[in-house]
């Protein structure tokens, strides 16, 4: 498969399956490339898989989870080349490990939801930012337990993804109110907790997420409200930003904008430092931000 075909396959997954995240679509695409690849050596196969990752990063979809998901996937499956003598055996093991890896990740969202839903107490009021499939799943889980709660959802400019989040909550019969991004401070004093997703979790335990997440965290900290992050472990990425400018442009802007002058462009994501995060709910368990670096070491060993 050439880069155009790979990018098209990746984009079609995201266009047709609204419930699939960019990171999960990237891993499915890599597994498809692995199945279709005609390489004759491990080195050539490695090179083709790396090129596939690059092709997906050059689309206009958020790439933080694509970067971390691809890196973890390749790390996991290429350990196989140490175990075998022939390329055919090696590729068979890679395919098997890739399918096991994908199956494990498909179960991750349910695990996150089960861990986070007990923190939604009957009668509570929750603020969430943008659209997060993990947050939505946790709220559905709490609703199944017959808990009644109110959700405030930011509109989340510039793509207004909060509107879609509200529609999904209403479809699940969960009471919700759409608010302006600029009303975060006004609403914060009324809520009991904040729940957000993440596009990436960095080594410090901070998160990369939809722009505005840092503003929400600042308000939550000032008003002493818990700030919870719900995310899968494949979004753990080997980055250590110290501030907003430390985030690579590749993560902050769509690929189509990277050749332009970015000085007057708005980023799509921002960085929330670990000091503003109360807990992270992951498929590896409930973590404090300081525990993330230990988990990253385990994932990449």
C-alpha cells in the first residue's frame, strides 16, 4: 500500500465509524498494512510500517494519539523478530501480537468507564469539555446504575464538538446543558467535579487535549473542584513539555497548516500540567499524575 492508500484507509475508518478514536483507527490501519504488506525482510517491513505512521500523521485529524498508538503498536509487535529464525514466522507472530494488542485496546474504554463511574454520585453536577468517548461511556455507565446527575458541556470552539457530545448525552437520557466556552468560570462554582478526556498523556502526568482544557483546569483548581481525566493507556506518549510552547507544532495544528505562518493561528490542543490533575482513570487502573512515568516505562520496556 502506498501512502495515499494508507491515508485514505485511515480517514475512511474515522468518517464511517464515529465511535472510533484517531488512535484506534491508526492501530487498525497499521494492522491492515501489516496483513497486506509484501516485504521480504524485517527491515523492509519495519520501514513500511514507519512510513504508514507518517502517512496518517499527515492527515488533518488530531495526531497525538496516532503518534503514541503507532509507537506502542510497533514496539509491541516488533519484539517478535527476536524470537524467530525465518521472516515468515516473524510476520505470523507480528500479526498475532497485533490482533491481541488491538483486542486489548478495544476493551480499554469499558474498563475506564467502570473505574470512573463510581465517582459520579447521585445528584452531582459535572462539567466536561468538548467531546470525549471515555467520558460519555462513564456517564452512560453511571446512568445504567440509576444515578441522576446534570452535565454541563462546553461548546468547544472552533469545531463545536460539545454540541455532538450533548446530542449523545441526550440520546442516553442524561440531562445536559450546553454552555459557552467563555462561561466556564461562571458555571464552575455550581459543579461538583470536572471530567475530561485526553488526546495524549505525557511523561510528567500532564495531558494534551482539546484547546481550552487548560483553562478549565485553571478554574477548577482555583475553585477547588476535582479535575479527572479519562483516557486509555495507548495515549501515553513519550513527551515532556514544560509549557504550551514546548508542544510540537505537529500536535497543535492540522498537517495542512504546517507549511503556513502559524504565528496568528489558534492551536487545536493545549497542555494541562500534572499539578492541575486530581486523578487519571485508565485501563491500567486509577493513577495519580506522578505514577504515569512509571507506567510509561513499563509500556516501553
